């Protein structure tokens, strides 16, 4: 089998020094005296909304403070996408950007609420229309309570999109097709936006990684030069000591002859 890693600093085996906590990669250098370089291996981290897989250098991830354990947001784990998480109490989705923690309450204002017969309609904020997961129904006349649910007209397409499927009858085929086309176009625009944002983020990561590599390369060069200078000074000191010892031996040898 392969020889075990070493940390003597003089051989050509793999570096055997322990890696930083949470780093699962090997040191890229063979056995060496200097401190190990930062780990630049790619590490993928999911964003908060779960729609984007972000890529960072391992040393960047290791440098993040543990703010999430304190209930704070890590800005490096946010992506530019809209959250789009479904609310449990209404049919709408979270309009905020990728965020940490629970979604903010639904703030949609112009939500249509109507009576049973469909003659009375009002626009109210979502929290007043959807209460405990159920849609509020207005009262207009006594006969309204026994009337059947109204048919969804083409002009009420936007209104119908805010109703639960169990609250209204199926929409006409042409409306359903328009909804599908609209949703398909929205999904396509979201995907294109996500790809553009991911490409821009990737360019930023590569630029930041290049800057880190330049800085770390300069630091490691200084460390290597310092080690070389220290070794050279030690060698010179050893040579001077050996020369002084030889002079002392020659002097004693000359005195012995006399």
C-alpha cells in the first residue's frame, strides 16, 4: 500500500498535519515546514430558500461565524431568487427574496372576497379574506345563502387565481390554458433570471478567489523566504563556530609543538 503521510518536513510524502475542523480535503502540498495553505477546494452550500446551490471556497466557508445558531442570518447563504414558499393559511406565495427563518406574513392587499351568489364583491387584505386557512364569504341577502357558487367568468381570471379549488367550479378551458401559458412564461423568466444571477455570482466567486490566492501566495512566499533566511543564518553561524573551533585547535596544536 502507499506509505503513510508524514510531517517531518523533509520527505516527499503527503502532508500529515491535521486539517482544520469541518475541512474534509487533503493538504495540496507534500511534507513541508511551513503552515499549510488555505483550502481552495469548491464547497457547495444550499441557500435558505432551497432553489440555488451556491459555490464557495472551503476556506471561505470555514471563516463564516456561527450566526445561525444565534438566530441571525448569514448573508453568504442568500441567493437572488424570490422565496416563493407557499403560505399555509392562504393560496399565495412568499414575495420576499431568499431569507433566513420563517416567511413574513402575507401582505397582499387586493384580494377579492365575494358572497355566495356572486353579486357582492370586495377587495380586502389577505389576512381579512383568509382566516385560519378558510376563505371568508360575504353575506348580501337571505337567498344568497342557498344560491349555488357562481361561474368564474373570463374577466375574473385574476380573482379566481386567489380562490381555493374547492371554493369555485372549474374554470373554462381557455382560461386554464391562459393560466398554464402565463405560469410557463413566469417559470421560464425565473429560470433565465436564476441563470444570469448564478453566472454573475460565479464570476464574483472566481474574482474573490483570485484575490485570496494572490494574498495567500504573497504570505506563503514571505514565510518561505523567512524560513530560507533563518536557515541561511543558522548555516552561517554554524560555519563560524566550526571555523572558530578549527582556529582553537590549530593554536593548541602549535603550542604543543613548542
